[in-house]
């Protein structure tokens, strides 16, 4: 038998932080992932919008849609910064709540 990440998360009873790669199809993908986590009994603490496609149109509108449709809080947005370290990126989290 093979185990996947969901099996590990359930076995260790770990909460999840959903990272949404902001690109075409991200709203559908994020909603399906959130539904799967909920159906599996996994606690999801929140989500982060990760801007991986600098050419994606309507990023703000997609973030707003995700904020309305995901059943957990948004922890922030990570801008497209290739090569940035964790401290630089981490400074952007929670920016909406400040």
C-alpha cells in the first residue's frame, strides 16, 4: 500500500495551511481541495494566495472570489518574487489584517 500526504496529515493529526497557486483554474482547484480536506476530517487553518504567474490577469478579483468562497481565512498573499527568501516572503503574510 502507498501512502500520500493526506494519509500522513491524518495519521499525525496535523492542521493544514492551503497554498493557492494564483493561475488559471486556481479558484476551482482551491475549492475542490478545501472540500476534500473537509470531507477527510482534516482541519484547515487558512489559505495563502501565492502569485506564481506574473502575467495572470485579474489576480485581485480571483483573491476576492477565494475570500468569499473558501470556508477558512486568508493569511495573506505572496507576491511574485523569484529567489526571495522566506523572511522576505513571510513579511507579506497577514498584510490584509493589519
